[in-house]
C-alpha cells in the first residue's frame, strides 16, 4: 500500500529511511537489503546527501526504489537552495515518478544509514510555499508553463520535546507548514511517551496526522555517541542504562524498540524508523513490535 493510500485510510503508518548509494556503492545491494522489509513499510525516505564532496543521487535512488515496488519519499531541505534549484529538484523528482516529499523545520537531524552523517535542515517556508504554489499551478517561478501541474504528498518535521509548552514561534511554524499543504508532521525521536502525549494535545488543533520517529538503538555505545555528537540528552539515561546493563544486548534493544512502538500506537498516526545502518537487521524488531 502506498503512503498516500495509507494516510487516506487512516492506517497506522510505518516508514523508514536509507542513504542514497555514494561513490562506488552498489544500488542493487541497497535494494536487496530493503527486500527484507517489502510489504512492511508504507514508504522509504531517501535524503539529500553530500559527504566529502561526494553526492548521493537521491532522486535516482527514489526512482530505483519505486521500480522495485517500494514507495519512495524524496527528503530534502531548502536551506542552501535557491527557488530555481529547489524547483528543479522537485520537478526532477516528480518526472522520475516520485509522489512523496519530506522537508524539515528543525536545525539538526540524524538521517540515513551512518552515525557519521550529520544533516542540518532548515526550511525557508516562504521559499518552499512559493515554489510549491507555482508547481501546483503548472508553471515555473519565472512564469513559464510546465507540461502538467506538479504536487506531492508532503510531510514536514517538527520539534517534539517541548511537551505541553510548545512556544508560540513553534506553533506559528506548524500553522505555516499546514497552510502550505503538509499532509503529516514527522517528529524528532520519541522516548518519553508521557511528554509526547502532552505535545500531541498541544498541536491537535491543526488536525494533521503525526508520525513519530523511533530510533533503533542496538547498544549503549551508539546511544552515547548520539548524545555526544548530535544532541545532548536526546537518548535518555534510563534507555542507555537498560542497554548497558542487559546481559542480552539484542533482547534489550528489541524490547526498547517494541515497547516504544506499542505505546505510540494509542497516541499517534504512525512511526518513522531510524535504523542507523541496521536496515538489514530490522526483522526481529518489526516482529516484536507486530509491524505487519
């Protein structure tokens, strides 16, 4: 089932993400690894990636995933793109058969397959709104006609650790993204379900589906690395201690993941799984959480 259909039917959405092949990486290896989750995900996001001057072809990767019966999500940022470049990328994605777009409003993001990959996203909502409106009207930002209108099922990221105290600026940003046409909000990683429930009560007036990020943490060292290099306190101490003290690390990791998923089923509209290089190890996690 495609992401659009799953949203329309109000299913509990399950998506994940992978990194576009870099340099000599074999795209077919990516597809082979993803075959393990075929039928268990409603969409797979591919991020814009550049590392040490090498750029991953995320749009071509999206095209490859669609050819192999995965519903690809083109993940991008407006921060370093002009309106012309953003328009070019979105038009290219659409011409390649991509139906889903994912953009972000927070200033940091852990993404893709590698802990060494740091993505910084900031959405210029005015720029994005202008480009999207032109594309939806079937014209370019400089007034030229396009062969046909261009549109996407769009998700946008939201900062969720505020709990019940979402600042006015944050609420205004959510309202802006809703007006632009956001079909769902994607949160930052969720560990504290009580805090997340308070956050959801704050934003329920927007009447936009909310998909919660869930991080697949395989060990305490990985959790500490994330807190040290990405955002202090992102992974709470209790989760680190659970992974650290458990005699069976895999069992503790799977329990942490599945317990979080089970709690989220009663709170929000779906989950987005950050595997951090573990897409080929995800099956026992999906099984424990009873995902398809």
